[in-house]
C-alpha cells in the first residue's frame, strides 16, 4: 500500500505533500527532522499529519501527489476539510 499525505506546521501556515509506503514511519521521520534546514518539511516544522489517501501502487500515488502539488492553497484546504475539517493531527492514529 502507498500513501500520499499532507503535513503542516503547528501554525498551519505551510503545507507539505509527499508519498510513502509507510505512513506511520514517515510521520515519525517528519517529527524527528523538525527544525532541520536540510529538508523543506524540516525547515518549516511540517510534521502534523492532517490528510492522507491510500493507493495500491507507487505509480498511482505519485500521479496523485503531482496533481495535488499543482493545486492552489485554497483547493488543498478544501480537500483537507472534507476529511479533517478541524485539521486535527493524525500522527497518533496511523
């Protein structure tokens, strides 16, 4: 199983979209890397998982990731709100 996911920073001002085959591990990595300048998610403290979708294969997940990365911030917010209207962190539930 593969996943696309969106993480945000504590202020919810920055969104990061990624792909993984292990959502729990990747979320833990984002948390461990918070504040590290070497990655976008680390630099902007994006570690709160607020949205995800599952896919049977990597190709489908990557296609969806690219699609979402092309969306406006407003459109991404609408998508997140459909699954998670209050933007609660799913870090401990995956």
